[in-house]
C-alpha cells in the first residue's frame, strides 16, 4: 500500500504497536470542515446471470431484480446502470480494462499494454498525499491480478495477505510481531482509557465503535494465523496457505472476503486511505470461488451458452446464487459504512462505491451492457434511487439462436463506462476530462 507521510493523524502507541484512530471531532474540526471524500471500486469477474440482473423499467419506479433484493434496505442509496460499456471487448482481460478503458490488454496475464492509468490511481495521484496510503489495492489472488494500473499501464500489485494488511493498518512493525493471543487493544488499554477522559460523548461512542471493529477483525486474523500454523495448512495442495488468500484452495473464502471488506472499512475509518480498489478474484480460472458450495463459477458461466433459462436451468441457478452471494456481501459493507457516523452524516454519504463486472454474458465474454451499480457518495453530490439506462439500452436478451446480440454502436451522443469513471473522479474533486473514452460527465447521476 506504499505507506507515505500524510496529514495530521492521531495514534495510540505502545509495545511496538501504533494504532491509527478514526477522525475525531475534537481534532478534525480545525483541519477540515467536512469529512473527506472517498472512492471504493469493487470488481467481481466473469459476468452475471443477465436474464435477471438488469431491471426492465427505468427511473425511480423500477422493480428490484433477484440479485438486487439484498440491497432493498439501501434502495435510495444506489443507482443501477444499463447500457454502459467500454468499446474494447475485454473477454478475460476484463481486469485490465475495467478501470482503465484500455483497449490494449494482455488476456490471461492480468496486465495492460503500456498506455493508460486506472481511475483509482488517477484519483490517488491527486489526493493520495493527504493520507498514509495513497491508495489501497487488494485482491484475493493478489499480485498482478489487479484492477489498478499506473500511468505507464503497469499493474499496481494487489495485497492479499490479511495479517500483513492488518499489521500495517495498526502499525505493527512486521507481521510476525502480531500478538497471537493478547489483543492489540489490550496492549493499548491504558492509553485508550486516558484518551477517553479527554473526549466528548460523540467522540467516545465513535472510539468504542472503532475499537469493537478492530477487535472483531483481530479475532479473525488470529484465527487465520492459528490455522496457518497448524498441520492442516500443510494439506492444502501441498503448500501452506497464506491466511485464506491462496487463490486455488482457500479454507473459507467467504470469511476471507468478509474480513477484507472489514479491513477496507477500518482503513477508511482511520483515514489511512481514501481510494480503494478490490479485485475480488481472478477471471478466467474461476479463482477461489470455484470452491464455494455453488459450484465452479467460471465453467458454469461458459456452460450456459447464453441460452434461454429453460434450456440451462441448473447453470443459471448457480449463477443466480453467486450473484446473490456477492450482493449480500456488498450490502453488509454498505451497511457498515451507513452505520458509522461522521458529524451530521454517515460514512456512506462521503464514500462512493462502484460495484460490478467487466463482462456481462459470461459464455460469450461480452463486454457491453455491463452489470454496474454505484452506491453512496450523496455528500459528493451523487443522487440515487434510480435505474439509469444509456445508449437506448433495453433489457438485454440473446436472439432466438442463443447468440448474443452485438452491443450498440456509439453515436455522437453515446455514453461509455469511461464517462461514469470520469464522473466519480470529478465528484471527488479530481479533473478527468479525456479519461479513457470519456466525452462528458453523467449529469443524470449528480445533483
């Protein structure tokens, strides 16, 4: 995460542990009039069950589709998009295209040709100096399996070791120094008690909520470390697992994803970073998700053949289960942000969360009419509660031969996903005119 000096931060420090604190009103008020803006990009590969994903109606009165029902309690806080795509047809190079709009990619290698920057790194280049980490780039597979790229088109390697991320977040000098039984918070108890005496009721509640979050993540990480040191770790494909981050055989992939989302929340809560990209897993190989009870995600998508649901009942049911699995976890993360207060608002109000895939129909690797939604960021002047369709897009279905219809050719007023990425950047205060294929910002999405 490339630790860099940031603006004024507050810490508790003892016994080799340095714990960053959330922004407290007593100290933050003089430094900034309102909480900072943040952007989180969550990428789920391999497309979705396109028969179910997009609503049929547009506007505010659309009906939540099956995968979106997990977000029912947040309906007024997100926007669903239809018709957005990059002109590049990415296939399994989707990781390299999703945040870059780069038409030149190396399929299967998780990298793009030297030509473009991803929007998260574009934003981080402008505001990253204000925080400890310019950006937080993470992923279950890690390394070059990333959605983040620098100005030369080189991959920004993704971190995937939960213990290492937690250690860096709390300031432990080295992963091996993480306490395996004692709590980081226990080591800081005396200082925390002294700090509470200086706080008002609002800050005290915020601190207690934050400490509870740290302890919950710490317990998960300790459990992973205990598993890693056990003999069971030697039985996974003949190699030790790295805190459930092995892309081929995680012990509990659901726990891994839940913990990573919690680490992202803590990084935002402590203002350690304001830009996050999360490549949940790899694309063409199926990655960790192939071991979930639903079955092999990638192969199942191919086996649908983009045929009607009644001809591939089992396959589409599996895709539907995955789609709901993901939106349930997204809902938990958004609820987490919504429950955390910042002054008169919650954290979600100042955090724009883009969620989606770089493919639509998985069997044909189509890259148009991408499944995308944007949540939160009302404090950044985003308006939600609608289904927005662009490029004359109607609910997308294959033709009667089972072959997917070609995506619409863009006219003079055509809109691409680059316009959405540009809009997110500019609502964060970072000019992005000309980013990717962008022609304009999406005024339909902003107040």
